[in-house]
């Protein structure tokens, strides 16, 4: 399952779902949490359940962001949406792997009752939204069998710690949020799951989004959350290796395949070793190629 671009769609807006399904995102996150007012939660559940029935007509994989475990809404959310067509659950405000085990335990009987194969519904986690979560990022290793990715969030974390802002005057994250971003990246690598960067709030700033996506990919993130359909094309472009990158990766992989006992090789006058080979394999995997 590709997690290059993940577009949020409010669960109570048929208009935005109709627009989102043609945006070209790899994943649509049908949101039952922050994008939906308390008075509209039940309506949103019904709408999302109906949209899941249309999954065969939607190119994107369909995820649902449920309400957090510290509400009384999670079990009702899962009961409504665990059905054929659902690819995954996005868990917000998780405090660690024990929350994922709890969610997975709730999914198991619902999945069976819906006639779905065990493990069909994957889990992705917003892993940095509470102070407790920051001390539990290592708990995702080893990963739960349903866990496929970690992302991070700054707004709820800022509110939880009482910050007056989380951005510098130039728009860059302040230190606590750079720290959260980095830990999410390291936790993903440790668990062997996809690292997905958080949203870029100013959806009208295409140049800023592109620059930020290129920094994220440089650092190791493999995808990004979008909050507007207009962001999807930029995210897809930035997180897809260029033809030149793919060709270079093939040369590295082919060279090591031809010299299986070599730990270091010279290619075009430059030295490459096993870390370069691992990076090349990841580049090829990002475009669906296997060695």
C-alpha cells in the first residue's frame, strides 16, 4: 500500500469527498475526529460507512481517522466503519503501542464479523500529539502486525504543553516540534514502518509546500498528509523519485548484484558501500521495483 500522499476529507461533507476522490491522493483519510463537530459525529459515521461501500470506484485507499481512546466515541466509530472497503484506521492522540494493541483488539472481532480476512485493516498512528506519547515512541518497536506507518502532529501537542506558538517568525517549527518530528522519523525507522510527514497548513502556499516536502524527503520521510486537494500533486511529485534518481539507483543495485562479495565499489569515479546500496533499494521500492 502506497502512503505517499494522504488527503484529509471531513466525514460530514459529501461535497469534499466527491472532490477528494478525484484529487489523485494515494490515501483518503475520512475524518471522524477534529474536522467534525460533536453534533455531527453520528451523521459523519453514517456518511463514511456509505462511502466505504463505494471503495471499488475510488482509486485511493480509504482510511478513517477515529476519535481518540479517551473519548467515548472510538468503539462506535469502529463498529460503523470496519467493513469491506476500509483499508486502514488512523489513530489520533495515541500514547504508545499499548493504545494500538487496544484498537487492534477492537478491530479483530469487527473484521471477522464483516467477513474480512484477518489483518486486512491496517493502522497508522499520529504518534506525537500528547506529552505522554513523546516518551513512548520506542514502544512501537517491534511493530504490531497491523501497524504500517507513523506520522506526527504539532497542534494538539502545542495545546497540551501550553505553548503560545509552535512556529518561528520565518515559519519554521520551534525546537519542541522539530524534536517531535525527528523522533517520529527515528521511531518509524526503528519499527520498520512508513514515516509520513505532518500537514502543511497554508494550502495556498504552493512554493512553500514544495520546499518543505523536499526537505522532508531529504530527511527520510516517504510521504505527507494533505489538507486540501490542491496540495496532492505537489506532494506526489516531491515524494516520487526522479527518472535520474531511479536510473542511478539501478546502477548501484546492478553493480552490487554483479559483485556479490564486494562491500565497496567504484562507480563513475565515486565509491559506494552497503549504506548506498540500501538507499538505492529504497529508491527502487518507492517506484514499485524490487531487486
